[in-house]
């Protein structure tokens, strides 16, 4: 994937704030990776802090809203995975400070 487009996607994802934790999903370490096809279909592979999180629908909508402003992005799809499991050490220093850890 073009590194510039990947960086733009990751930057856009920093605007998606977890409604419960009030920190963006990138700094929380929820994003495992992103892929974009030649036709502009983006797949966001992510995990959640807990299984059965009721906010996945909200997060999917927020991710779609954040990415559709990029001209390269035509569609978005969120793939949830539980491997590797999310752990506190996946959070950035910023996220840990914001959450008082």
C-alpha cells in the first residue's frame, strides 16, 4: 500500500474517539492494520478492549465517517479480530497519560 495513503488513513482514524474511554482508537492500540484496494475499498482490521463491546456499530459508523472524507477511499469495512488480544501495553504513551495510567 502507498505509505502516504496509509498515513492519511491512520491520521483520519485518530479522529475516531472511543465513546467510553474518550481517547482515539489509534492511540488506544485498537488498530491492527489497514488495507486499501486499487479501487479504493478500505479494510480496517481492529480489536476492541473487551469482547462483546456494545459500541462496535457506533465505532464502525465513526470509522466510515472519518475515512470517507479521503478522496482515495470509496468504501470502508471493519474486520474485528481477537488475536492478538488487546492489552494495555498496546496503548500509546499519550493514551496512558490521558487515562491516568
